C-alpha cells in the first residue's frame, strides 16, 4: 500500500527531504505523495520515514493503492535501477 497525505498537513516540509524515493512534493494546498514512487520505505527503512516524522500524523495508508510487501520491494528495485531512489545509506 502506498501512503497519502491528508488535508491535515501543515506544510512543515519535514516529510519531503526524508523520502528516499523522491515520492513527496508540494501540492496545490499541501504536500502529496506519488504512489508510483512510494514504497513505504521498503528497501530503505523498517518504517515509513515520512509518517514517523510527521508532527500532525497526517500520513495514513492510501486505500486506493493496495500493494503487498513483495510488490513494494519490486517497485523499490525498479526505482533504484532507474536512479530515482537513493541507495540505502545515501544521504
């Protein structure tokens, strides 16, 4: 499952730089997550960094994008191969 950012977002800018897949960007009113790039940090961390760091807890699972851990791992491999995601350990 990909994550999403709700309208409770306060645009604090904590989530965007924390995303190793560059899946988060400013939207019209608040930050948005590109589900094609969101792996819930599978391949990078044990927990999604954006949700862990969010001060207002506005980053739940996206019920419209249901994926297994295996699918997220495959997406991670594609993003790494394409040079989109940061390799683990890279800042």
